[in-house]
């Protein structure tokens, strides 16, 4: 069972963005880029022009996490800017099915994110339109927050649906993912892990990624959902 580690550049030095991306490239599967609009979340980061610029300087595929209102209008533009995966928040989309279709129409992978307070049940019928589900394990907006273990049942439920329907969907967790929490995420069913501070706020990001990967792999191998 393949798993993916996607370092979040939210914890990187924004003054040296391309270098910071290169620093994790040897070990990262994806680069997680957090787009915030000061409206959907109380923080403002970077937008489409920066994604477009980054794509030209990094070889690691970009996993764009849009924490912005009106995903219907803005999401496809990030795929056109070069992100290979674009995740929108279901709370920010008037027509999530159409947003997913619009992203996929560009050739990019479509992801749908759920905030901690959002119930997954009503969105399970959308799974077949998606390439990834993102279960937030903190309130979106900032790096360095504490992991919310109460989101693990939602991860488990998403994995059950994916398994029961035999869908080819990645299941991502984002927020507070670190050496102390990644095993619980993998055990619940996650296979794609975003880590910001646990990667960038260390002396050696490569060692940190390798360590996270090893912990997640071991937990996955003995998990309920990964049949052998
Ligand atoms: C938070 C962002 C995360 C953030 C995670 O809203 O979506 O991607 O960078 O940071 P850590 O891993 O430090 O919790
Ligand atoms: Zn994120």
C-alpha cells in the first residue's frame, strides 16, 4: 500500500520559497501549498501567481489546499496554474460536484476537504467524483496547532466508504501531523499526510520526512483497513 508525505510550505521561509521547496524535494512525494484568502479562514497567504511561479522552479508536484471562499469560481484556476492536485473546501463550494468536475477537466486531481465541524455523511455520494478526501485535523488557518484526535473517527468512516465502494481515492490528513500522531492517522485509514511544522521546524527536514514515512508505513502494515 503506497503512502504519500506532503510537506506544507506554510511553515517554510516565505522569503526563500523555491529553496525551501528544494530542501524537501528529495524526500517529499508532493508539496502542500496552503492558499488562504482572509475570508474563508482568518489568514492570508499566497495565491495563483505564486503557485504559477513555483511550478517553474520545483519538480515535486504541487498539492494545492484552497482555504478560500467561492471555490466554484477559483479552484480550476489553480489547476491551470500548474497544481497537479487541487483541493477545495466543501463548506466553500456552492456545487461541490461541479467543482470537482471542473478541476478534473483540466487533468489535475480533485480533492475535497472537510473542516473539523463538518459531518462527512452527506458528502459520501460525491466520493466517486474525487481523487482525494482531506480530513482536517485542526481548524484550517494556521500551522503549528495541536492535532485533533476527535477527527479520527471521520478518517475511519471515509476509509470504510472508500473500501466498501472499492474506490481509488487518496485519504489525506492535515494539521498537527507529527511523529507522535501520524501512526494514529495511518491506523484510522489515512494514506496521504501533510506535515508543516513537523518537517520545517526541525534541523533536518529530510530526516523528519523519512521518519514520518517509516512510522506511517509500519502503522499501515498492521492496520485494520490495509488487507494483506
Ligand atoms: C492549516 C494548513 C496546514 C498547515 C499544517 O490550515 O492547512 O497545511 O500547514 O501545519 P502543521 O503541520 O504545522 O499543523
Ligand atoms: Zn493544508
